[in-house]
C-alpha cells in the first residue's frame, strides 16, 4: 500500500515505462483496482441521477414548474464539465488514487446536504458543487485502467462503464421506494454517507499502477496542450458530446415524461427505466469485449451504435402503454450506453497511457456539455409543446451528430 497520495507508487507524473502486456495482465490486483474505480463511478453516477428518479413528485412539493425539473441536472453537469478539465490534468500530475479520493469525499458531503434543499437556488448551488466534486472520478478511472489493462482494455472499459447503467438501475429501483417510505431527504443523506465511505476505501486500497513500473517523468504542459490539437480526440469529443446529449437527457427526463404524459406512477416509471439500465449493463462489457477482437473496427462499431440509439429513441417516443415501454426500454438502454466503452477505448488509444488522464478529462468535459444542456433543452421543448415525441426527437439529434462526427475519425488508430 502506498504511504501518501503522491508517493513514488503513483502513476502521476508522466512518461510510462515499457512493461510487457503479459506482466500487467497476469496481476490479480488489476481486478481489485478495476472494482474500486468501478464502484466509485457507480456511486458517483447514482448521486447524479438520484434527483431524476424523484423529480416529478418532489419538484411539485418544492414548487418547481415542469420546465425547471431538469435545472438541478444541468447544474450538476455544469460543475462536472469545469472539474473535468482541471481534474484530468491533475490526475496525470497527482495520480488516479489521489484524484479519486479528492472526488469522492467532498461529493459525499455535498450529496448529504442536498437532502436539506428547500428552494431552487439552494438546490442548484449544491448540485453545482456536487458536479465540481465529482468531476475527477472519471479521469481517475481512465488513468488507472490503462495502467493495469493492455490487450483486454476494451473489455475493462466495458466493465467500468457498466457502473453508469447499473447506477440507473439501482437509483430507479431504490431511491423512489426509499423516498416514499423514509422521505427523499433521507435518501440523499444515505447516498452521501456511502459515497464518503468509498472515498476512504479508495484512499486506503487503490494502487495507481503495477509496482514493477519505475517512477515516470513529469508530463509537460506543452504535451497536455498538444492533446487539444489531436484531430482524433477532437472528433471523438464531438461524438461523445452528441451521444451523452441523448443518454443523460433521457436519464434526466425518462421518468418524468412517462409520469407527466401517461400518468404512470413514479415507482412503475422507475421500474421501466431500471429495465433500460439492465439492457445497458449487458451491452457494455459485451461490446467492449467485441471491440478488443482482432480485425474489429471500433470506429464502425461506434457509428452503428449511435445510429441504432437515435432510431430506438424514436421508437420509444411512439410508445404509449406500460407494456410497450417495458419491451422497448432494455433495447434502448443497450444502445444508449453501448457506444461509451468503445469511444473510451479509442480515446485511450489516441492519447496513449501516459496522457490518459488529461485526454479523458478534456474530452469528457466536451462530452458533458451535452449532458449539461440537454435536460434544460428537453424541459423547454416538453414544457412548451407537451409532446412526448418531440421531446424524444430532441434527444435523437445528439446521436445523429455523433454518428456524423465518427466518420472523420481515423480508421488506423493504433492500440497501445
């Protein structure tokens, strides 16, 4: 175990020494490292989507109109975008373990105090702080995984990203019911305590890289800034922004749209969205594993997933009964999250392990601008038209833009 946050065991400061893939891939600890960052990502995502599961009933009690139900989600992602840029660079300097800890501890505190929200202004301020605290967890995970996984990195990314879809399942299965029995404030207090506790686990048990690695040299600011001129990273950033426009927008509004439009109870709507998450949990590691196979084009896989995502959003928009929603939701979930591990693997390939944190940070910052804007955009469309289909059509624009962007990614990105 490392003795301090920036000790010589950190993968913090730059050039990664040469190490055989076999040496890394035979280490049993790599699965421990993957589990720690996966669980951290899971808790972070549960914290950010928990509001969406109770927005309709709790929003009414707080006096929020329908167009403003997505304001808290937008506030979270606004903070998240800013923190990703800063956190990505700091992850390469301080190491994944340090940034994971610095993300989870304050996130737990702010999530706990969100339970005290009684006004729109207070809620927005706390969600902004939650987003800022959580902004480095993704970059930290994206730094740790390439250090421990080489040939099977796509599979590891697929497993890592199941955290977000499983978080949708858990949040929708637990938070509405827990809130109905114990109050929504206590639900957020519980989440805050668990998140803080996992921050302690990360501090104590997470290792940045195999001990056989020698201490790397520091990344230079010039090298990090050079990532901003990498064409493949630029296009992948645009593609992910379009994809997450729809993924997060649907996560923020799926429950409320079914409740508002068709009178489906929050618990049943949560169950439907949970089935959506189950589809994603199955698809992510499967597609990540397929993307590792020799001769498979990650670029083409991404394009096909984004096309299917846009199509299934329109199919969901044509549904009107509980049965129809249950049938379509898991298929939509598979494509709405399935593209993510494939895009993430391409980002790691395009930047290399040494700059994995910085590249993940700034590309994710662009990705999350879609996450920040789409909940408010969908809210205004639905609030102004009360059209279920128009709301889903607004979301479908994102993956279409992402698909077009992927056409400009190089077909020959080397895999480290």
